[in-house]
């Protein structure tokens, strides 16, 4: 599996299309990135499934998280 992959996502706040590069060498990750259009925080949750060789990326707004 490659260590870097690029994905297109939509900002959950304004719908702006964003291209992000993901580094999968660190395993599962949870991080935030700011939308370049509306400057709101985007919550990203990266889950790597080595068995099926897939990368799952979950995107939501900071205020949509359930604790």
C-alpha cells in the first residue's frame, strides 16, 4: 500500500471542494484542517484497513461530533 494518497473532499460547512494529501504511514489518524474558502475547521478521521487494503476517510464539521 502506498504511504501517500490524495483525496477530494467537500467542506461540511460551505461545500467547497478541497484536495488533501493523506499520509497513511502513521496508521489510523484523527486530525483537523481548515477550509480555505470559509476558514471553518473540518474534522477528518482516517482509518486504514490493512487486511482489505482500503483507506476510509470520514469527514464532518467540528460541531457534528458525538462523544
